[in-house]
C-alpha cells in the first residue's frame, strides 16, 4: 500500500521505477503499453468503443513521442547522478529530497501533457459508459478495502513490510536482518495511515464521478485539469494532516536503508541503475508528426 503516494512511487530505488512510469524494466515494451500515461489504469475501468479506441491510440502515440523526446533525456541525467551518488556513498537525505522533488515535477509534467486528451475522452463518454466506470471505481474501492483493511492489524503490518522488502530487494538484492527490521519498523509507524490513504483515494474518485455528471456543462475541461494537475486540492483533511509525517517516514526509511547497505548491495544498485539507463538510452523515440 503506497502511502504516501510520493508522486506515486519515488525515492532512491523506487525513483527509477517512477521515472519509467511502470514497474517494467524493458522500456521498449513499456512504451507500447496503452495505460502508460493514464493517471488511473483506464482500460481496467472503461470499455471504449472502436472509434474511441482509435482516436485515443493516435493521441496516445503523440504523448508517447513527446515523453520520449522531451522527458527521457532528463531521466537519463537524473539516473546517472543517482548512480554516482550510490557508488560514491553520497546518497544522503538532501539528495533523496532532491530526487523526490524531481520525480514529483516529472509526474506533474505528464499530467499536464495528457490533460486535453483525457478531458476529451471523458467528455465523449455516453451515459452507459459513465455508469460502468462509476461501478468499476466502486468495485475497486471495495476490493482495496478488503485487501488492505480486511486482514488483522498485525497481518497488515507484515504484508506492508513484505511488499516494501520486495521492492527494495529488486534493487539491493537480499536484505539483511537489520534492514528487514528497519522496514518492519517503518511498516509499524505508517500503519494508521492505510485507512486515510484509501479514504483519500475514494474522495478523488468521487470528485471524478461528480465531474462526469457535469461533463456536458461549461468548465468540464477545467475540472478535469484540476483533477489531474492539482490532486492535492482533493485531499481529505485527515490525509493532508498525516501526509508530512508519512513523507518523512519514507525518506528516513530509504536514507537508513542506504546507510545500512554493504559494498555488494551498492554494487547491485549501481548495476540495476545502469541496466535501466541502458534500456532508456536504447529506446527509439517515436517521431513527431
């Protein structure tokens, strides 16, 4: 459960995944994934008509080309800097916050880029599609509550720690006992925030439903733009109040985990980052129209 979203998955090793926008390490495949630049997994919630799919694919191709040509060079520079900091033992809290800020800005740029296409797609939905989308979002809400709040408190903490450990070990290799204990400590600290995250997600989805109910009224494009580009405006008061502490807990976690890495783990991180840079660097960007 990613709380806080941290620009949806940022910081140190997770930053690399954020910068690619997917968990996939093969970027040539990821760039052909229709869901890559959509703020929610659209195809999981919406059954588009043939004409909608055709128009959407053409528009998405333009977005992918823009992203590849204009955003990836900055990602490569950032990954190179991150790689050097890991290799040289200079990945401190200040560096982590810098990478976090960059990832946040990168996601914001994508949200701005895709806003017109998303607004057009949503405005063109018929009543049946809107109803189906709303039902799918409600089903998603129930499933997430069952997944994250259904288990006992102790099980939730263990599962949260396991998910984080798996993410970390993708980049470090096997963690040691002290690192696993630090992850468990983090999982305990953020335990009360699971419900806040789910409530906040549900609030944003309800704001989307409300906007869709008025999709034929003036100002719909502006409402969609705010939903995509100013998500904090829809945060619940409880989530807003808890976010700074959760953000700090995440930064402290990754700072401590890096401090606890040994030479082999740091070499593993450097290699993983180099592999990612190679994937990104070898990508043939889509031509501009």
